[in-house]
């Protein structure tokens, strides 16, 4: 990956060791971290490694890997999956202390420069924004009115044009209690083939 300026990035993205070798480079975009304290810049990387190594479990990571692979939690090789993708949380400060709290609009706005720095650093081909609230607060996409149909349901997508190419982006329901990985798998598959 090219060296780019990431001066606005506080929480460094997770980049799997095999990510650069993928023909379809997937950036998993989450909304924000939550914590009762300030965290260091390697917070995203530490949490992902701990999940991969089985040191802890979290529904967010499990549901995402199931939705993208179409496999059950038992069938997924955590190391293989997470080493093939990149993961980044959009909001760059700890703005909430517990799940389901909403970061302020100001925090989203302040995180925009870091987001574009991460895109230029990782150069994903596809981005899955996990959460409709997140999707609505992302910087404007080019061709925001685009959509594709899967199982009779329309899904919006667009792209970010960068000097090196474009990133196709779509929204996926946040993997909280109402999320069904098998339901989202066909949609994600169809999107990743675009």
C-alpha cells in the first residue's frame, strides 16, 4: 500500500496481512468505538487481534464475518477472514461510553478528513458501511442515486472517486440484535461482484 498522510487518523485501521493480495479489497466501516476512557491509536487493531485469537467474542465481529462469508460462526476461520479485510471505525474520538449511544454530528464532521486519508491509504475496491445511521452521515458519494436489486429489495450504493481509482460503497444494517447474517449475505455477495 502507498504511504499516505494520515495525520487526522487517531484510531488506525485494521489491515489484514493478506488484504493487499485480494482482487476485491473490502473495507468494513463501523460507526465508532465506545469506551469509558480514552484509548490509544492501536485500539481497533488490538480489539480485532483479540477477537481473531479467541481472547474474547463480540457479536459485531461475528455477525460481520458471517454476513460476508455466508458461513456459521463455527465454520469461519477467524484468522483467514480478518486477515483478508480491512476494518475502520469512522468516528475518530471516543464520543460514547456504551453501545447504541449516538455520536454527535460534530464528531462525524470532524472525522471526515481522516476517512479520506484512510481510503487513500488502504485503497479498497468495496466498502461496506455497517449501519444506516452511519451511511446517512458519510461524506457525499458520487452517483448517490444508484441502486441494485437483490431478492426484490432495492439497495442504494455509490462511489468515492479518488486519484487512484474509485471505491464502491453501500450500507448494510448494523449487526445488532435485529441483524440476520444469512439475510444480508446475498446482498453483500451481489454488491462485491459489482
